[in-house]
């Protein structure tokens, strides 16, 4: 978390402050914004790898008081307009497309404003998985499922207990009952209640039309801004078939023991 306050240079309303961030994910909070911030993302990796990175930002719901631009060699491209209330909107761009320039907008009372956003740096391949513009709801091929088992942030066997649709955010929340936990990067799926059942929530696009149904699925996906996002999710019996076929041919990219 990087935090700054514009009140410390109220007398110089055109001040530009540089912020350097070394973490691959975090958040920026700018209280009482005046002037501008230049946000320099400098992850602790080889500069030669920068070209393979995607940057994503997600403004706080109550963020206000500044415009957020993508800046490269003095040219500004507006990313987030002050007052834009698109809930849960995520903005992504290639690391080599420029840096972030956050400019305060004129305010009558700056003490009431806080500009803030979360950010994540990830490989372009992972970003493409999360933001597949061409066909975000299409079923995965056998090869894609088997690869997802190896590379996803979470892999579970479970059933759909319920689905909550959030029309404003254009998302569906899948409430999952877990029968087997193979892997999870963050503690999204946890033991609940006295019954000792594992449960958790996975988000996906509303347009995918997920409905509650019988039977078990293999849920895979990635963590994105602290939330589990759905990747490949075949019926478990279909996954068992494709896993066995690949194993018999010696083509499995990794082993998890699906039984």
C-alpha cells in the first residue's frame, strides 16, 4: 500500500510527485489530491522481462478527485475519468505502453476526496486468460483443461450450490461446495460451520449464464484483485476421461490424482 496526501503541498497546486513501487501487486491511495502523481512500477525482475508484463488497475468504488492517464514520452491517454462509477471495472495495458499519470481535478473542497486503485502486474499470458475478449464463455478444449490444472491458482472438485447475479457489475458469483481441494493460492475456499464443509465463491461474467445444476465440476481459475475468477470448468466425469486418456498416452503436463 502506497499512501500520499495532497495537503502537504497545498501551496503548490501544480506539484508533480514521483512514486516508485517495487511490488507486483498492491494499491495506491492519494488523499486530498492536488497537483499530480507519476506512478513508476519497477518490479524486482530483470528489465528484459518488462515487455512480457501486463499492468491492470482497478479503481476503488469511492475513488474521486483525479483523472488517471497512461503516459508515454509526454503523451497522455485517459484511462479513468474522475467520477467514472463503472463498478469493478478493470483497466489493463502492456507495461511497455507507458506509466501511470494521476492528475488531480479542480475541487472546491479537496479534503473530501480520496483517489485510489489496486494494481497488479502479471505475465501477458495470464492477463489474456482473464480478459479473453473473443470468446470469454466458450468451453475449454481437453488440452486447455489439462494445462489449466497445472497452471491455475486454484483447482477444486465441487458442485454449484447457488448462483448470484450482479446486474450492475455484469458478473455472476458462483457459490461452490467443495468435495476435494487440489490447490489454492489464496484462502478463498475455507471450512465453514460445524459440518466441516469447504465452501467458496468464484466470479465469472454475467453473459456466460451460469446456472445451478446437479453433478460435480472441476473448477480452475486465477486470483485477480483478491477474487477467484473462473477459468476452465468441465464436468468432473469429463475431466476424468480426458485426464486418463492423456495419462495413457504419456501426454499429461502434470499429475494431480483426479480420483
